[in-house]
């Protein structure tokens, strides 16, 4: 790993000028609708499946996964400060380890669900190509990968791409497909990070996103290029579900 990464990851939990981790697990509730959506829509129903989350941070997603009754979850993160915060919050099954080395030491065909939320953008192209090959190797025959990453096609994407010094890449739904399909995965589906309605304010945000913000940017694209891609994703980040 490059020295600049080691330097930043050592203090990653608070190196951004603010604390990434909350002081109690109640602080996780801000991201609960997002995690709830992923679990409800994209997780297998079987609770005994093997789940590996790489780059799990201070364990926010792991907390909700285990709260939903999934018994065989393991989260791995290469930041000692992030793992320490997870331990303070009493999130179970979080391990401090270099995720690349951890994957290399994981048995082939042993993981049903592999999760990489806000992770793959931290690798350069060569590293990521090798990492995706490892994803494929460790997954079971019917396994899946869930990724979440910066959207290079978004007018807001630069804030995410350059908001973290350790970010190397941003993606589009086509480049994500290139990466995973070239490593022999069978399918890639990508989804916009539109607001998730779970109350009055979020419902208004969703309405404005769908009927004001997106149409304006689509019109701008049509003016520039004469057309707009039917399934274009414009949110700052997007979610991908990849099948082996």
C-alpha cells in the first residue's frame, strides 16, 4: 500500500476535520433508510448466508445487517481508527486487516454476499482490476457483490470524487459494467441514489429530484449533445448489484 494511504488511514475516522463515527449507535439512524433499502431490495432472505463487507469503516452497515438477523457477517477495514470506533460502538465482527490481503486469504467460493460500500474508488485501475478478480474468486457460484461508488456522470460528482484525498477513481454505470464483466461476472445492474422516501421531508426531496432537478439536467444534456441516455444516472453516487 502506498505511504500516503497508510498516513491518512491511520487517522481516517477523524482526519477529515470532523468525526466520521457517531458517539452512539443512534447516530447510525441518519443512514438507516439507505441501508434498509439495500437489505430489503437486494439481500438474500436466508439469514445464515456468509457475508463479507470490505472497507466496513466504523461498522454502520454491519450494525444494521446483524440487527436484521444475519448471523454470518464479517466486516474488514484497513483503518485502525475506524475499527477502534466500531469497537467503542460495540459493533460485532469487525476486524482490522488490509482488505486485499484478507481476500487473498479467503477460501474460494466461500462468500455468498460481498459488500463494498464507498470502497472501490480508493483503488487505481490496476489495483481495482486485480481486486475484482479476487471478488469473483471468493464468491460462491450464486454469489453477489454490492458496490456503492462516486458517479462520474453526475453534475455533483466532483464533490465526492475529490472530497477524499484517497479517492483514485469515479465511475459510470457503463464503466462499472466494463470492470466486472471483464472479470467474468454474469450481470451488472446499477441504480440511482435518489432520495429514499421515509417521511414528509424525504418525500418532498424525492418529488423535487424526479420532477425538477433531473429534468433540468436532462434538458441541458439534450441542448449540448442532441440526445440523452435513457437510463442515465445523475446522483452523486450510485449503487451496483453484480451477479457471479
